[in-house]
């Protein structure tokens, strides 16, 4: 608990410091929408928000823990139903193999085709939740990556070959 407080405070302080420095950077001409100054500011704002969320989450968990001490803990333990979690043995091996297959198929099939399959498989393997939730998160994250990297930053992704290349031109 104390480590979370320390990490949150360090993250907030460092992010705030470098955010101030990033806003003082001179602007440069760029062909992309965000530009060289926008990217560090986005990352630092995200880091600052995550530090604040960690601080709040740690504080709320600490309050709940102290409230549980004052309540009758034994009665709540008897009523709890244990829920088994999804677990696959040797997950690290399957993750390594899936990423290797992803790297091999990426230049052939392209980012748009291969990445959703990788995301879906990894989210399912790591027990992220129901299949509908995993599918929705996969689609949304793929759209976010395309918008962020291709449209805002101007970084091209592998398009694939043949019909997959043509399909990627229709999408982005």
C-alpha cells in the first residue's frame, strides 16, 4: 500500500514537471496533426492522469480496508462464494508463440487483419472476461491504433500483400 502511494506521488510529480517543460518547448512546423510537441504532452497528460487514478484507488482501498476491520469480518467470509478464475497452464509459451506468428504474418496479411486476432487471443488467454467484451475491446483498440498512429501521427502500418493490401487501402 505504501509503495502504491509512493509510486503515485512520484508519477504525478515527474509528469507535472516534464509537462511544464513540454509546454515551454518551441513549436516547429510539421506535416502531421499532432506534431513533435503534441506527442510528449499527450503521454505526460496520460501519465499524470494514471498517477492521480492510482493515488485515488489506493486511498479508496485503504478506506475500505479500515472499514472492514470495524465490521464483522467473519460473517462476511461465510457468505462469500468463491469464483474460479480462468487459467491456462504455460500461458507465457502461448503468448510467445502467438507473437511470433503475428510477426511472421504481419507483412503478409497486414496490420488491419492480423492485429485483431492477436488482441482477441491474448485477451482471451489472459482471462479478460466474456467473449463479447473481449471482441468489443479488440475492435475498439484496433480503431484507436489506426486513428492515433496513421491519421494523427502519420506513421504507416504494414499493409500486407495482394488482396489484403487493397483492403487496407479501403480502411486507411
